[in-house]
C-alpha cells in the first residue's frame, strides 16, 4: 500500500467518469509535480491526479490503481537512473498505459532512446504548460509525440520493433498549434 504521506490525489470538475482523465505524475521534485498538477487542472474539467516521488512508488500506484490513462515520468529520479533503466522499467508497468517522459535533457540521443524504450512521448521540462494541451490529447489518442529536434536528423528513427517511425507524422505532431 502507498503510504498516505506519499500519495496525493486530486480530483477536479464534475464527477463524470466517462470524461475523467487519470494521470500519474512521477517526479522526485514535489514543486514540479504541483506545477504539472495545476497545468492538468487547467486542461481538463475532470482530472484525477496521482503523484509519486520515486520509481517504485509510481510502479506500485500504477499496479494498484485501475484505469490510469497516462503516466508522466521523470527519467532521473530515485529508482530510475536515466535512459539505461527506462526500457526495463516501462516493461514492469501495466500494459496499455502510455508513458510520457518529462525531462530536462534536450539531447537528441536521449529523446530518441526514450521513444525506443517504449515511451509514447517526451516533454522538455523547459516547456511551458501550454505544451500539455497539445501533447496529452495526442498521446491519449494513441499517437506519438517528440520534440522537433528529435527528428531533425538524417538518420531514420525506429519504433521498439525496429520498424521505421512515420517521420512526417512526428514532424506534424512535434510542432503543436492551437485549435482556438
């Protein structure tokens, strides 16, 4: 069971389960988790936010909580030592929950390795909260999101199974535009 001092649950908006989005934020910085929570509350009318301060807590919460829609995961926190551990870690999570890496690293090789390790998206910590308006709906609909610099290379990017990724799709989804 998750200790009460480590599990933070926020539910906002109407109690309509059909539209409720459940997001697990896993980051070792409480202030960062809080900021992401505020951004999610602005984005969704009905959101349930779970928080974990380390990789073991995140895995435990993911397995104990039904219907998590998305995991926002810091790649450098206790229990997860960067990109080298990421693929094995993602494989321990319940199947079908998309993982989006949230990281300060802008290195193309790191971004590409995260996607190749099973992440469905990669958000730079230097991004503003507006990026969530574009990335999360994409990932929740089954699409892939990577920052533009990850595909600005002449070397083709591949998926987990070695198949080439649709770089045209990546280019379209990596430069979000507002629908408003």
